[in-house]
């Protein structure tokens, strides 16, 4: 069993109103140094190991998990057990 | 003319859409559960608004993987008119039937109110009953209606006259004030505002009815002898 960690982030240049609101809140709390916040998603997938696991994950990201129009994705594949 | 209103788990404007086509327009209309994937028997397909699959992952993303999308693509290729409103538009974007994607509204708020739309292109099968540059009052009801596409796609949309409706006062941050776009082939329209909620004066506006009338007139011209 492999544990796949996937990060999905908004592409550069794509407006992130949620990140902007979080940034404003952090500034309100006194963290004046925070200039920009971008909110993304983190997912963990537990997948049976196979020779083409990377190809599968790549496809999953492209077809469903991320929307390539607005989002980038990256992932790592490591040993893992289901929780 | 026979309309299909596709119902997904989480659709909530399906009855409004049904009412618009069946009662306001007066044509034969059926509610079709998304798993009953054969749409061959219909002259037009309506994808209603709502929150299909609870908007999990991204609005429309989960619905776009269901078998009905393969069927929609088949019907789109045949030239069957497909109208996606709100969540229906999001499903069309997520399934690649229309270009671009939706982001959260710029102000992060769910907005439900009438907006003035400008008819940018009245030479489509969905907008021929409007005048070019006509301003119509049609309600929006969405939290993720901030249309986004890259500059190349936007240039293409403009060059091909694919922008059908724009907002007079952009409420959500959409690029180029886009409220609704059509496919290059001209038979798939996606829009965030709800024409089906503006089909009689009792609802506050009847401006949306012309959209359904356009579809009917176009169908008659093409398929009814002597029309």
C-alpha cells in the first residue's frame, strides 16, 4: 500500500478571494508582515502499489482532483498504511 | 418540442426549470434522473442549478464524472441544444463541454438577487428573441460564479462571439463581466444567472422567457415543416 500526498494550489495569477480574506484577518491580528495568502487543498490517497502508480496518480489529478484551468498539483508517493 | 431536465442528487432548480419549459413556454418536458442516461428522445437538454453532490471537491466536479456526461457529449456532437444554468454551467465547464472554470465570488458571498444582463450576441439559438445589446433583468443565486479563463481562451471567446451574456454591473469578479458563454458550435450554452426564475411577471421579471422562446423558434425553423 502506498500513501500519496497531493497538494493542489491555485495557479499564479488566478484570484484567490479566500486567501485575501485570510490575509486580511492575519493582518488584523497584528501579523503585518503577511503580504499574501494562497489557500489550497491537501489530500491523502491510499493506493495499492503497482508499476504504473505514478501514471495513475497523474491521471487522477488531471481528470478529477485538480482543475487544470485554475489549479496546479504536485504529489509525493511514499510507503503507507490505511488509517 | 420535447425538453429533458436532468436531475442530479443535489439539484434544486430542477422544478423551476421544468415549470419554465412546461408551463411558461408550454412545451412537453420531462424530469430525467441522471442515472437514466439515454437522452436520445429529447430535442433539448436543460441542466438545472443546485448543488450536485454537495459541491464536493469543486462545484460540478463530481457530477462531471457521471455517465450522463458521456451522453451529454454525444448529444452535443449531434447538435442537440444543451442549456446549463448555474450548477448546470459549472458541470459543463468541469466536463470540458465549455472552456474555463469557476472561482469563488470575489466578495466571498453567496448572492441571490436580480442583475441586469446585456445581450452581447443575439445570433444564437438561445438568444435570437432578444435584441443585440438589450438589457434584461435575470436573477443570480451563486457563491461560485466568478468565471475564469486564461487570456488566450478569452481572446478566442471574443473572436468567435461566444460571449452571449455579460453583467452590466459585475457582481462576482468574472473576467470580462462574463455571465454566459456558448460553445464554438453554437448549441451548448452555459450561464450563471437563472432565466428559468424570470419567466413570468409574478416572479419579478419575464425577461428569461425569451431564452426559452428562442430555443423553441429555432427548433421549429429547423424541424417543423412549413414553420
